[in-house]
């Protein structure tokens, strides 16, 4: 009956006491003096909490048998997942209570005896609420047990790529392949200008894959990384950088030493993983990130949380510009153009795409200068791309950056050379020969890098030399 149901406020008072010392067994007398409630009300609450699995019940040792067993019972908060589920339901009713609950000693003990994935299964339905998401992110993601679990995840990823022949993946594995096939299957369809890149079977004259490369950068899903993306970006990326990033950087270094990836791709991944952890390799194929987005990766999906991240942002672009032959080598390594003419045509297309992307990068950099000038370097930004524009989000408010003119910038479709952005005329002009020269980015000079254009003849020569070193001769 309703009148016999324990008071929910009294339940929370009892639980708040027990959450402070979750290992301790409590007796009725431990609550009688503090709660100023009647004995029957307190006992009713204890029985109810025990009946729904929140409390474990035990008879105290050394006590003689008694007819009134209820008075001799001891209660301790349960460490089982089902108890956590009920506690979360109780404390979620009030925003102030949920913070106390998730920061309690009980939660620390819960993590010692349960996997984060099991706890997450209970939490995930509430993470759509922004206030709950923020509270849970701040309370949980800095927990030592979770950090340890994510470091173990990074070891699994590392060992998977360095021991591909021994790696066994099933439905219970932490990781799984993102795609069942290495590339799309195209039947009778030829994509103009890029047919040689799709599948050697499309063209009988297509050259064979580079024999030196025996490594596939097939992307994966990770259960723990997928989970992390449902929390607030600030805390989630903080955990990622602490627990996963160091091991991934070790992985890239090993892949580079084994000549599975070029120096250029290695340097690019170092920057890319810092800025865009959830979408970089190994969760996406790096060649696809560059090719499918026409090099727009250099200004997309970037998290600038610390002052050094802006340097990573500039260097991610620079590593492509300064290692263009390496990037093209990685793009071509599995599907080579059928002739020197096709090779040169595709290089010109890539040069043009880079020139457009780097133009938009320059526009964004100028906009960021005004943002940092108004807000100071402590602002934490997320840059994301839509089909036609870029938006800059303040991660602390989760809103577009305000108080400046133009927090969203339109993307250009043509390469532009900036001469002086602060003149009344705009200080810019269309690039005269965008297919035959690789333009630099304005921000490179901030890091002591000489600004210059690179002739396509140099790029073609360098790439052909690298291909020849690996057994492919177009002469």
C-alpha cells in the first residue's frame, strides 16, 4: 500500500550516509540519532532498499540468536551492477543529488569490482541529457580505474596492428574491423578521373601494387573509444590523450620504422591524432581521410583545447605540404595509375585540391586570430565542416563562438593567393596556375617556415623517384 511505502527523502538520507563508507555494515542504531525519524520509518526504508537489491543484509557475527531478527540485521550498500542501476534512478531525480552520487566513495569502489562497459550500459540512456552528461564526464573520466582500462584498450589496438597474422577478432573482442571489405566493389561503373584508384581489375593495364608494401591500414571500431564519444568532448579527449594517444604514437613510430607508412604520413598522423582523435587512424583509413575530403581534413574536425593545439593545427597542414610526394605515394600504393600520363593527370588534380583546401585553411586561420584576440588563448574550440562552410564551437558552452563578426566562414571553391589580408583591397588574388604549383599556407611563416610555391614538376619527379625505389618505373 502507498501509506506503507518508505519515504523517498528518508531513503536518500540513509543512502547518503552509506555512500560515504561503502564497505561498512550499518545497524539500525547508526541512523536513529542522525535522521530524527521514527524507528518504524527507518526500518521500513532499510527493508525496502534491501528488497530492491541496493543493500546487502547480514547478521552480525558474535551475536546470540534472537527472536527479533530484524533488529540484529546489518546493512551494507551493494557493489552489484543492479544496485548501481537502482541508485542511479533514485539520485537522478534531483540534479544536485546526482553530482554527490557520482563523486561518492561508493563509485570508486564500484569501479574496482566492475568493468566500465558494464557500468556504461546503465549510464548511457541518461547521457543524452546535457547536464547529466557534463556531471558524469567530470566525475567518472578522471577515475584511475577507467584510465587503466583505456590504457589496456590502447595496448589491444597496438598489438592488433603489429601482430595482424595472430589477431583474432570475434563478437566479444574489444575491436572489430570497420568494413568487411578492403575497398568498395564496383561492377560496371567507372568513376571519371579516378578509375585507376578504385580497383586494378577495372583496368587490365593497371600496374601492380607496390611490392614493398604488405601492410593494410584497415580501420577498426573500438568499444571503449565508441563509448568515449558519448561523453563531453573536453573530458573525453582529456582521457584519450592521457590513456590512448601515447600508445598510438608508439604504433605510428613502429609502422614507420617497418616502412609500412612513409615519413610524411607518420608526421601527419602525429598531428591528426592529437587534433581529431575519434576520426583519425586507426578509426578511419588515413588515405581515405585525405582523398575523400579533397584535403579538407587540414581544417576539419579539430579540437583546440590547449595553446599547443594551434601549433598542431598548423603543423598538420604543413606535414602534407612539405611531404606531398610521401602523401601521394601512400595514396597510390595499393592502386597505381596505369600510365605516366594518368599519373601526372591525377597529381595535377591533387595539387588543385590541396590549393583549394589550403586557401580555406588560410581564411580560417585569420578568423581564429580574431577569436583568440577577443577571447584570449584559454578558449577551447572545436572546428567542424559542413558542405559549404566551417563552424567554430566554444566547447565550454557548446555554442558557436559569439561576440565576433563571422563565427562561421564560407568555403571557397577556387585557390587564392593572399598578399596582404589587412589592406582595403583585400590583399588577395586568384591563383594563376593552380594545377601546376602547390601553394603554401600563410601561417607557416609564424613557425619560421619560408613561404613558397612548389612546382608540380618537382613533385612528379620526387614521386617517380620514390616509386622507382620501390620497383615501379614509369619511364
